[in-house]
C-alpha cells in the first residue's frame, strides 16, 4: 500500500472511539485488502466506511470483541458492503442477495427452470448483475452465512441503527458459537484450512462409507459434495464408488424404516437445509437424484390406504371422509396429497355416492373441489386424473337415474365439479416441461 494511503488511514481512525480505534488498527491489513479488492481507489469511501463502522460497533455487544475470527468476519462483510454502496453498485435492498447462502463454486446465474423447486444457489435468487460483486469478495462467495443477519445489515445501512437483541441472537447462531454439523462444514470446503479439511473429510466420508448417514437429504448433500471434490481433483475416488455408497445409504434407511415422508416435500429437490446441492451440473449426480426420487415414490406408495378402508371411513361419516381427503385442522392420517382415489372403481364410487343423503352428496362435491384447489398438492395428485376422467364419463345405472333430486345434484353439481378439476389437472400436466419430468415421473 502506498505510504499516503497509510497516512490517510491513520488520520481517519482519529475520528472514531477508542474501542473502535483498537479494533480497526488491529485489522488494518484486512481492511486495506478489502479496499484494494473493491478497486475503486477512492479514499472517501474508506473514510466514511471507517466512520460508519464506529457507529456499527455500538450495536455489537462488547463481549464479542474478544472473538478475533468473529470480528474479522464482521469487518470483511461490513466494509465490502460499504464500499459497494458508496460506489453506487448496490442498494441496501441488495444486501440480502450478497449475504445469503451461495454455492462455493459460484460461476454464474442460478438455474431456475424447474417449475416446482426453489433456485439452487440462493433464496431469494441473485439478480444477474450482482454476481460479479458476490464473486469479488470471499466473505460472500465462500461463506454460507454472515454473523450479523442481512435484515439487521440492511436496517443499519438504511437508518444507522440495529436491534441489539437480534444482533446478539444472530451472532449466537453463527458458526462462531453454534455447533455446525460436519457435513455443513464440508459443504463449504473452500473455507477450510488444509488440516481441518482432512479431519472433516475423514469424518464425513467415514460415516458415509460405513452407512451412518441417517437423513435422506444429508445423503444427497454429501454425495454431491464428494462428486464435486473428485471433479476438482481435491480427492481421488471413482465416481461409481460415491454413487454406490449414496444409494446404499438411502437403501439402508429405507430398510430401517427411517426414510421419512413429509407433506409438501418434493424430495430430493435441488437443495436442502438452505444449501444448494453441489454437482447439479453433473449427469452422474442427476441420475442419482432420479434414483432418490424413485425411492421416495416407492415409499410414498406404501402409505396408501385400501378401498375397503376408504369406504369404511365414508360409512362412518362424511366429515371423517373429508378429513381423509383434504387438509383440515386436527386431521390425522390425512391423504390430502396422496392419490388414493385411484383404488376405487367408478362403479363402486357411484354406488356409495347415490346412497348418501342429498346433503352429503353436496358435501362430497365440496370435498372433491377443495381436494384439488391447491397447486402444490396437485402435482402429487396427477395420478388421479385418469380416475376423474373415468368417473366423469361413466354411465350411471338406471336405478340412479330414477332418483330425481339425486340425479339433479349429480348432473348440476358433481359433473361440473369434475369438469373443472379435470381441466385444472390437464392444464397442469400439459404445462410440465420436459426438462423437469425426471423429478415428477
């Protein structure tokens, strides 16, 4: 650094409090490195950033000042944001895009072609014009989170204040105070020192090899990380070995009945725990995701209910049947997102339907309408489309035709409802693009 820069720096820190002065002096080289990384060569940026940092520190409880690694991280984040704001390259509203989790191998804009999955690099997705800034600074490119939350950072740069309690909570949730699972440290391998990497690699790969990974999403994460490490020539392993171990880990938790199925999930998706999967651009990994999806579908089908059980519930009461088919408060064993109606032949359905009271026939119509009213569920209920079409086209028996009010409710209520549902599901099916079909088939 040029000597006049150093003199300018020393004059700037005379403008701050004693506590701030000590911290800034102790991290002189870190700040100057960031200033040079910004590459704007504007000392006013440095002067006002130092003055602002003096105020910023007043919202950081001084008990954390002694944690050197934490303070260095906070300094890197703060000054990088400040330099870019003063240059006019970002606004305070862009801070969330810079400080949320991003891929350790960030090379371009996020892939968002999938109609059902979230973006694979950040949530929310990073605008394309911010990628160069995110890549410029290691504190954004490599770190999976920031000690001070994006919400509080934005608040400070907009108003010059922060909520001290929320700042404290954010710091306590950071990597400097909260125990982080080894696989998450492994995900951010480029942040690790060589010795730390070897230690974490041995632990994670050891658990992976010995089939000790018991979370279906963590299995996907670790498989993707290992494939990336092989591609980057950081470790030497055959691709096939990693894929085989990934499959064996999944098959093991299936055999142990610990492969949990949750409502609303689109396993394996393209991310989990707020972290995008690595190796998403690798065909080998894409094939592994399809394998995992097929396992999920197989387990999902095991949760189905028999026709006899469905009718038994309907015989008990239409309200219990409602709780079976749609998501209602306090419902248990609900199949609101599982295509169980395909188990009922159209003839059997109509025998039950026409034996309901007319009031319950109207309730049945409402149940079917509500069952398909949520787009996120309909993806999982597409298998019922053919059943609905069969129901719509089925010719009811003459004995049912003779029931005038029942037949009126059927023709003016149930059939139009079926038409509407069929149209909705058909549109959804037609709109599914070929590129995402592997995740839905």
